C-alpha cells in the first residue's frame, strides 16, 4: 500500500520499497568474491495516468529505500500508481486510491 495524505488540495505520498540493493562493491564474507550490483534504477509515479515523478537511481541507494514527496492538486479518488525497475530487469508496482 502507498500511504497518501491529503491536505487542502495537496497530496503527500510515502512508500517504503522493499529491495536488497547491492552496489557491487561489497565482498561476500565466506567466498571473498564481490557481490554483484543489484539496485533500483527506475521509479515512476503516476496520478490518474499522468507521470508526476520519473526517478533514475543508481547503486548509491540504500537497501529498502523510503521515498516521500508532495503533489499539488490531488483530491480524494485520485489513483496513484508506483512502478519500480532494477538493473537486473525485476519490476514491481503498486496502486492506491487517495481518500
């Protein structure tokens, strides 16, 4: 779920994205080999089909990152869709309705 708060026509969107996030620089404790990079490289948020956030990320983002931002003009009933893609091609999305 994407928590959405509405105040005077503005929406605040918050999301915790579950992802292991490896930057490719850490070594495995047992083998000593580098752990392959695995990070979120794209985050898109749309409200009623219109993109309001198009983020391009890299390996510097933490494990399970938290994102929060405000959007002007949101109202109850607006549909919010967040989609995420990582550098290994894995994708995920979630949808919520502002209330």
